[in-house]
């Protein structure tokens, strides 16, 4: 039964359900007012109030065992209510870790009745968790000297950092890290919403309401009578709604100029595609990469189609420049051609449904991992990585690459 974090918000249905008597378990640490409320609800049936610590595995297992043998009432009240709910569900589902042996015989199924019934029970717990986070942030804003000094412009730099850390966790398929980083990012949203409230420009509730309204408006094929059979149709309708219903102006509306360059380029390409200015496929766009590569090569190496052999790694170090060496390329044109090549690559990645930002981050991490592994291999063989020639460094790099078994 869900009572909640405060006596004043206790659902009447949950209180009525407590009058049946027997042992009633509650999370430890209830405040006096909430405890008295539960006690008064339990008294008519002659029940007893028993506290349980969500971190006490033995007590949880005992509670689950009693529930399998007969009827048990658990009141999810106070700040530890969601923690107790998660802990009980984990213990009831089976061994907490792979190290714990499974039972010789399967445990009997339990019949669980929740008050409120159905999804409302989980919604109530979720709401309590979010309210608890908001209350912590509110306290910090008043009582912590550092938090009092922060502005939205200060906080948003941390927000960007957390987004990148979440991207790393997703790229690494690290679910535990994703869980932690999502919490860090959620904290940023709560803090910024609190600062919005201080400026009387909204709050966490209005932020949630507006995004709900936006999602409903942009999905008329779900919440109205529009029809969209494919993801491409949904995306095209989404873009039309932003322009027609939300007052966005121009082809390249609302593309943040301060976004990372790969994201900025992809977003511009998406806006152009929304008005039909796009390649038909990744295959159609792919030759553009070769075209831009050739133009860059011409700037770097003159009329040659590719760099000289020496620059391709045929010897340990590039030779010293000779009096007759080619003049340095024009810097402005070099920047121009590098930009065109990168833009073409982003275009093909977008059409191939690959996020170029994530792909490049993954490649950079892979390079970092392999260089560190190569240096470690060299050190085990008595070599000094920084002092090795390029040919030897490359040999160790290839060894590190082979150990991964990846292309």
C-alpha cells in the first residue's frame, strides 16, 4: 500500500485498506506524524506495526518468506518507501546476485495486491522519488553556499558535460554507467527548472506539462486521426508541424550555432532534407567524399592524386624539407577543403543512419585504448614507447589492435 512521504498527502484508499489487522510492515525512519497516521489506520483491526530497513537483506528475505506463506501488508510510507519497494521486488524475484545459488525448488508464486491498483501504484512511487529529488535541490539552494551562488549560465556548462558523459556510457554499452549518468543529467534539469521558477518563468511542473503537450501535438498519428506508416513519414510530419503550428521561420530554424560542429552540420542537413534538398541515399552521396578528398589532396600536394610515399609512413620520420620542397598550401583554402570533406562525411553518415558524433567519439576512444595497449606491450618487452621510431610504434599498435579482435 502506498501512503506517501507526508501524512497530509496519504491516499484515503490506502488508509482504509490497513484496517484488516495482522502485521503491517513499514520502512524505518518514519516521522512522528506519518507514523501516528499509519498506527491509527492499523488499530481498528488490531494490527501491529513492524519496521523494516530496506538495506537489511535478512529482514527482507524474512518478509518475503512470510508473504509466500500468508497475507502480509507492507506500507510504503516516508522517504524510504520507493527504496523498500525496489528492494522487496528484487528479493521476491530471486537471488540478488549470480553468486547466490538458486533454490532447489521454485518458490511459490505470490499474489500481490497494490493500493492504488495497477499502474497508479508505480506512478505514485515515481512521483515520490522525483519530489524527493526536488526537495533536496530546494534545500541545497538555500543552505549550501556554493549552490546559492550558481546561476543558470553557471549550471549549463555542467549540463553539457553530463550529456557527453552519458554519451560515453551509451557508446560503451555500460548500463550501470548509463544509470548513474542519467541521474546526473536529471539533477541538471531539476536545478535549471528551480532557477526558472526563481525568475517566475515556470517550474518543473510546467516544464513537464509543456513537453507533454508538444509530444501530443507532434504525434497526431497516435493521438489524433493523422496517418503515418513509416519512420520517415513521422519525421517529415514532425518537421512540418514545427514550421506550420509552432511558428518556426526559415529553412534552418532553431539550429543552435553553439552546438558541436558535427551536430551542427548534421542538423543543417536535416533541415535542408525537410524541404527536399537532399541526396536520395547514402550510396548516392558517397561519391561526394571522394570528390572532396581529391580537392583536398590537390591543395595539400599540388597536382598529385595522393601524398608522397614518405608521408604515407614508408619511413620512420618524414624527411627534412629540401630547398626545392613544395610551398606550404594556402591556409584559408586548406580549411575550406577540410571543412567540405568533413561535411560530406557527415552527410553520408546521416543518410546511413549513423550519428557522426558518436561514431567519431567511439573511434577516438578506440584509438586511445589501442595506443595505451601498444605502449604497455612495448614496456613489457623492455621498450620505451615515446623513444621508439614510428615503424616500431606502428608494429606495437597493430599488435594491440590484433589482441582486440576488432577491425
